[in-house]
C-alpha cells in the first residue's frame, strides 16, 4: 500500500451533525432492544412462551444473523460507502421492528427479531471505522462515548415510552411506534453525510485494496491485547445483555409493578447511569490515556470489577427503589468501559482493517454476549422456577398465571440474575491481561507486519 496525503477536510459543524445523526440512529437501535425487555412479560403472556424462548427472542434469535452478516458488511465497509451502509441498515431494522408488532406466534416474532438483527449488523463496523477516520486516537474513546449515549436515550425511550404504550394500547402498538422513526432518519443520513478516505485522521489516504479477511484476522489475533479484549468484551456483554433484557421482567415479577412502572424504573436507570458511565469512561479514560495508554484497559478492568458487587446487591434488595439505586450505580460503573473498549479495538488495527476489527469484536459480542447471555439466564430462570414450584411448572405459561406461578417465576429470575453478576469479575481479569501488551500491540505505520 502507498500512503498519500488526504485533501478532504471536515469542519466542526459537519462533525457535530455527523455525531448527532449517529447518536439518533443509535438511540433507535437501543430503543428497539429495550422495548422488548420492557414488554417481555406481556409478550410472554400473549404468546404463551417460556423464559428460555424470551431469551432466544432477546438474544440468540436477534444475534445470529446480526453476528454472521457483520463479516460481509465489514468487508463492504472497507471498500464502499460506509454512510450508505449505515443508512440502509437503519431502514432495514426499523422496518422489521414495525413488523414485530404484527407477529402472531413465537416463530413469527423470532423471524422478525432476526430481521432486526440483520439491519443492526450494519451499524457498528462502519460507524467505528468512520469515527477512526474523523478523529485522532486521543479523542476516539470520548467520541464513541457520545455516540454511545444512544445506549442511554434508547432504553429510556423504549422502556418508558414502550411501557406506557403497552399499558394503554398493547405491546404491538409499541413496536410500531418505536420502529417508524428510523424509516425517516435513514434517508437523511444517506443524503447529508460524506465518507472520508481511509486513514484520513492520520492525514493519510491508503491506496490499493484492503488485505484479505484471513490475513487481517491473522494480524489482529496475533496481538495478545486484541485477543484478551475480545474475551473481556464478550463476557461483559453477556452480563450486560442478560441484565438489560430481563430487568423489566424482574421488576414486574419481583415487585408486582405494572409495565409502565417497570419501564419507568428501567428508563430512569438508563437515563441517569448510562450517560454518566459513558461520559466518565470516554472523557475520563481518554484524559488518563494521554499520560499512559494502558489506562484504557486498566480503567475498563476497574469498572467491570466494581460493577459485579453493585449489581449483586441490587438483586438482594426488598424494595424497587433500593434496587433501582444499586442498578444505577452498577450501570454507571459498567458503562465506563464501553467507549474505551471500542477505541482500543481501533487503535490495534491498521486503517484498512478497522471495519474488519470492528466486525470481529461485534461478532464475538453478538454471538457470545448478546446471543448466549439472555438465553442462558432465561434457561437458568426456568430451571430455578421449576424447582421452586410445587407441581408441573409448564402449566404456568400464558396470561392467567396463578399466584404460585408468579411467585416461582420471581424466584427463578432473581436466582438467574444473581449468578449472572459473577461474569463481570471474569471480564475484568481479561482487561487486565490486555493491558500487559496493549502499548506494544497498537498500530504503528512503520511496522510492515501490522498492515
């Protein structure tokens, strides 16, 4: 590859517009995930399904094509217009989110969730690559944190808005209301944003084709820091997604709240804790990282380790208010790692490998974190509930569940989520291991073995 000087320039106003649109699209991305969590109990009763099936809807069913399609999308993003990929992806997942409201069975809803995953697969790899070409390394964690604020606004919109709509108009209307705005936002992104050359933030444009996927994967996996980041991210994602997807269910079962009340508490946690965690992690760890880049994995390790006891204490509280306080504290700690983790992946990859690196990370987080996390918690919840129920727990499915059924289901979900908290300690260990070689493994244009 030959390095050429880039002549394209982006002003402050344009980059602000770019961040605003990506933040809004990410908000709708997370709103779609949160609405199923907030209304999972209503969906379960209406379609007469188990917690394991709920876990499949919220996890593996969504994540399967989300992860698998990431590779062709990432390779497309190394060559083609990343702006168009993001716009098309937003339109696809919004359409299938609307169609979720028309599903009449578990299989139909599962297929719609797969369709949502198809669309959302086109967000992370091109967006991570776009940010890396708009901003220098010292600012990427904070910029990714700003886009990641959609992870706070989205759950608030999906949980609060979806819970209210679900109580007043039904869960189907809620899916339609959340999915429709993305169909308007997608063409705005297509028409108003531009795609910079690869390597633009470093002041270079790299000509020639990107390396083959196999070669890029070998280069990335040869770096110990990258391998440990994949493991740490997958484990943290398992714990996060399991709690996030079943938190609304937990509030309804453990405390007898309505969908509106449960959605309000879930949305409150997201609205307060997630922005604090993202901004503190993005800007704070970026600031520390200017002195020593190892603060990116060190900070991530400290945050995830402290999140484990915070979440565990939440699931031992006897009142929803006390539980919400601990959930908010745990969420703030947990989201400290989000921006730095995405930035670290980009720092380890050469410019022509950044979308591919983002795919490898998203694939691992999708298949293991999002795919297995909710499904395993759902399976553990069903197992614990069946053991707590005096009789055949299969009779507890459906709308007219008895008081003993409700009590057993509350025991089941509480047990499963308590066990889930332990996984954050395992993730913290791998962040620490990544720190040992992170500086040596960062991309260096003078080293030919990294291209």
